[in-house]
């Protein structure tokens, strides 16, 4: 009876998980669609930006800048000091390889079969020959890394950004892309496995390394942008939208690795 009860509980948990996942996905779809308003819209380079919460967003950005200056950037500088560039590159390759299942799923959801094929090839080559993904052997062979997330998938399905948002500690994004971020997090097979096998600590370590690596890749870009901008908030907002547009359009056939880095604290 205990075995049967255990199996039933796991099935119920799995059903609840996927129900919540679908709820998040469709909520993102509905909210972003409903939030596509025309008042206070900003038009920059053919991109429509809806920023109805600009005052609060600016305050939140100032808070995040303070956290960056006093906590995040010193940590990143310490990471760079103790970790050689080659080692940091290997860590980044390894973390990217772990994202393969979610990237593969989003390629399929977008109908990009050639992209899905490339993800499988990269994962197979780099996991085996590249020692678990530490070495990007596939990249050397011309199979470039291409980041895809559920926010991009929603965009391909015709969902607009919705309002621009800046959240504490996370940074700039839009309602659609935040919804995509949450969906990818909940659906991540590594997270599901870790939380069902009492390996939450290991997954938390992986999660923290992801963000440390991303902040390492972002710090110089953000510093340059701040030093060269009259209005740093507007510059960040514009750059974010341009970056996301380029990712969604796959930069008109150009490899994503050539797109200027400005992720919303996801991957680049």
C-alpha cells in the first residue's frame, strides 16, 4: 500500500507541476496581450516600448545599481581574480550545455527544426568529446550556440512584450519575458530532477553559478553603457529591447554569438 500511495503522490505532484506550468504560460500570454496599450508608448528604431511604470522602474533601477556597486560587482571582480579566463570560459560552456533541454524544447515550440537539430548535435558532441560541455567542440566545428527561451517562443507566437518592468535584483525585462523566464525555470528538467531527488542544494549552486557567469559577462558592457549615456535608464531600456528583437529574429541569419550582449539576467 505504501508503494502504491507513493506512486499516486508522485503522479499527483507531476500533474500539479504541469498544471501550474500551463497556468504560468497562458497567464503570460493573456497578460501580455491585454497589456499592449498605446498610451505612453515610446518608439525607438522601429521598436514600440510600453513603459507605464517609468517612475517606479527608475527607482528600482537606482536600487539595483546600488546593489551592483556594493555587492555584485565586488563579487564578480573577486571571481575574475581567482578564476583564469580559460576556466571562466569552460564554466560558461558547461552551464550553456546544461540549458540544452530547454533550448531544444523552445526551438521545437517555435517550429525551428534545424535549430532543434543543432541543439541536439551540440549537446551530443560537447557532452562526449567536450568533457561534459567544458569545451565547445561543436562551436569549433561551426555549430554555433543559439540561446532560446520561452519569452522568445511567446514572441514567435505573436505575444507582445507588454509593459517594461525592472524588478529588484533581477533587472530589466518585460511582462512577457518575465513570464517566459518563470516558465523555463519551472520546466527545467534539471530542476525537476533535483527537487524530486533531494538535490536542491546542488541545483541552487548551479543556479547561483549561472547568475555569477551572466553578471561576469554583463559587468563591462553595463559600465561602458553607463559611462557613455546621458540617460542610463533610457539607454538600458532601448538596448534591452533591441537585444531581444535580435534574438527573436535570430539577427536575420547572423549567429547569435555576434549579437551585442545584453540579456535580462538570463543567458546571452
